[in-house]
C-alpha cells in the first residue's frame, strides 16, 4: 500500500522543498515508485525537477477542472513523477474557506492514485493554513525540516507540534511524525551547534524523533534546482547528495 508523507514547517526557506525533491529522487533511485505533489503556489518543487509551474496542476485537480491522471508528469529521474503547482493555488486558500470538508480535498483528490505509488510526497507552503492542513490530512507521516540557523525555536516548535497533535485528535487520527531533520548545518557556526543542542534537549525524552542524518549547508544543493534536476542527477558525489541519500534510507526504514 502506498504511503503519503507531508513535508511541513510554517517557516519559509528551511529546506522543505529541497528535502522533498531529494528524498523523492533517492527513493526513486532505490527503485520505489514516487509521486511528488507540489502544494505550494510558488511552484518551487515543480521547477526543481525541471517542470513549468505555469501549467495545469494540483489546483485544477482539487477544483475538479482536470482529472488527476492528466496532470501527472514524468521527470528526468526514472520512477519519479510530479503533479505541478501554479499561482492559481494561492486563490484556493480563499476559495476553500467556505467549503464544507475543505480539509479533505487533497486527500480525496489523491485517493484514486495512492496505491499506484510506493510513496507520495507533498511539499507545503510556509504556513499552517488551509493548504498545509490539507497536506496533513492527506498524509500518513509528517517530516519536519528544521533549519540549523534559527533562533526563536521553542515557541515555533511547540506551535507546530500542537498543530500536529490537534490534527491527530480530529481530522487525521493515523498521522504519525516520521521525524525532524536538521538542514543547512554549518559546523563552523556556533549557532548551528547551539540549535542542534537545544532541539536535542527539547526532545530528550524521545530522541528517536530526530533523524540521525543531518543535512549540511552545501552550495550544490542550491545550484541543482536552477538546472531543474535533483541533486543525484546534478552531482551525486557531493556532500549534500550523500547526506540526502543517507536520510532517504532512514526515511524508508521508518515509514
Ligand atoms: N542544505 C542546503 N545547503 C545549501 N542551500 C540549501 C540547502 N537546503 C536548501 N537550500 C537553499 O535554501 C533555499 C531555501 O530552501 P527551500 O528548500 O526552498 O526551503 P523551503 O521550501 O522551506 O522554503 C533554496 O534556495 C535552497 O536551494
Ligand atoms: Mg518550498
């Protein structure tokens, strides 16, 4: 049975999209059938695999304008497909507000293809609004990318986990936290090490929530999206690639 994983964090620029595309492509390289879902109106996940974010995509699916089968697109990576996003999706935030069962729309849209894939990975916008809520409801697991260069951690983490808890108690009882992954780690900065230390202390009673693999800051990870390919097709030997490969094996083991 296919498993759906949502990558969520209410802050932007923390590595959600980078983690979604690269975990997806290493899963595909491991022979898994993977569907990426770009659920951020900005469409960065779409462009990260070389797809236009100006074509029909997930917005047109959730508003029943197109059939989901007609907007699943292949990528340069074998086994890796994507449903792209476009700016229309930002309107959905407002359009969905008055609709009954608005938090189930993505789940319903994906239901007919869920079992065609080993993994469906959903990339969310930087908020805990209705789009991310749909991501949580559609998923079996949540992965939280956490940037190692960020101060006001505590309130931030507790808000995120309260949201997940509320979802688990209401609209998606089977949602599990697969883990938190540290991103953009720079061993030379005190801040990076402090953040890791602090988060480890916060989760001292259940350390398994943290993935062992830490993603370092690596320029190649920044460059790959502008070439429209995941890191394994850009430079499979760089430290960023090796880290995402390791993380992917951990994810496959956990979910
Ligand atoms: N480990 C990393 N090392 C260097 N640059 C990174 C790394 N992870 C992400 N980036 C870059 O940082 C920016 C924000 O990352 P992104 O994945 O788009 O975050 P989000 O989706 O949370 O907004 C992008 O330009 C991305 O290429
Ligand atoms: Mg993003």
